[in-house]
C-alpha cells in the first residue's frame, strides 16, 4: 500500500495543441509590429543616423550649426506662430459653424454639412489655388473692386503674407473641428437643453454652461489634430509662395531638395518629429485628465 502511494504519477506529455495556442498571440502581433517598425521606426532611425554625418565622419557639428542658425530660429518661430493662429481661428470658426448646424436649423443645413465634409477629401493646395483665383492680385475679388471703384492697384494684397497662409489653413482645417463637435452635440440629451431653457436661461448661457462643457473633449481633440496638421503643413505654404514665410517643413525641403544638404535636413526633420510627438503626448495627458474628471 505504501509503495503504491509513493510511486510518482507518470508525467503527461505536453499537449501540442495547447502549446500552439500559447504562441498564437505572438504570431498575430508580429506582422503589425513588423509593419510599424518598417514604416515608422526605421525611417526615424535613418533620419537620426543621417543627421550625425559630417565631412570627417560622424559627430554633432551639424546639430550645433543648424540649431544655432538664425534661419532655424526664424523658421521655428514662424511655424509655431502660424500653427497657433490657424488653430485658434479653426476653433472659433469651427465652434460657430457646429453650433449653427446643430442647434439653428435652416433650409439647406444638411447640404452645408456635406460641403464641409467634402473639404476633408481635397488636397490642401486646391484651397490655395482657389484663394489665388479669388483674392490674388489679379483675382476675381480685386477685379470686381477695381471695376466698381476704378482702382488701378489691388485692394486685397494679403494672400502672399503670413495672414494669407493663416487664412488658407483656417479654411482647409476648420472641418477637422466641425465634425467632432457635431458628433458631440448629437449625443447631448435634448431634455437637458429644454430644462435649462425652461428655467429661464438665455441661449448664450445654455451654450456656455450646458453645451460647451460636454463638448470640451471633442473640441480638444479637434484642436489638437489641427495644431499637429498645421505644424507639418507644407502644401499651403509652398503654393501660396508667401514672402518671408519659411516654416520648418519648407526649410526641410530647401535643405534637402534645393541645396541637397541631407544632414542639415535630417536635423530639421528630427526637430519636427520631436515637436509633433511632444504635442501628441501632451494632448494624450490632457485628454486623459479631462476624461477622468468628467467620469467623476
């Protein structure tokens, strides 16, 4: 009896089916991981490697020369200022359009909403070309003003300035704010708005204290997306041809394509990527805190 109890149980062989299932998550995750490494990580590492190339081998002399140049400082300032101004304009105009489309119904509002959506499908340089035909020195608006007033010089001459770039970016990127806000407004309970109005609250107070607090996450998401897109916008700046408007993407193009200074362009591209990733990380932190506060 004791001998039988002391005899160890025979070892069971591992189940090949169970072992295969254990590796299934790794097998499914490997292809997307390889795609990300190939599309995103490798180009960034390649740019970082190129930025350290010097005539004598490798070093940080290109970094110190580029970051210490006045052209870089001016381009960085111009990029950030245009992006912030364009984002602010998109937030104001996008909020106004979304509120009107959501709460002030009028004949043709659905058509206007569809037209706003179509802007998302267009390349940015088409907006610049449209601005040129409308507001250029020989555009339709200046031609009409000259016909009416008899002026020989164009009255509107803002298109080839930073203001023209900002106006074109506001026109193109405003739908990226309108669409999230419309989705957020559609989820608002109409009873909540009716109760606030029945208690004597003015429309402005209902908008400020009831509607906008519920739309802050959508507004932050749309504004953050617009800020990232305007920071990296190249087509509008290039096709506008604005004098004195040299942003970081335009400077990267000049260094890499025009003067064929690949190490200098790689340094600028690295700064551009770092700036975009920093803003994205900041947005994620702010959005997480806003969502957590709203959940409480």
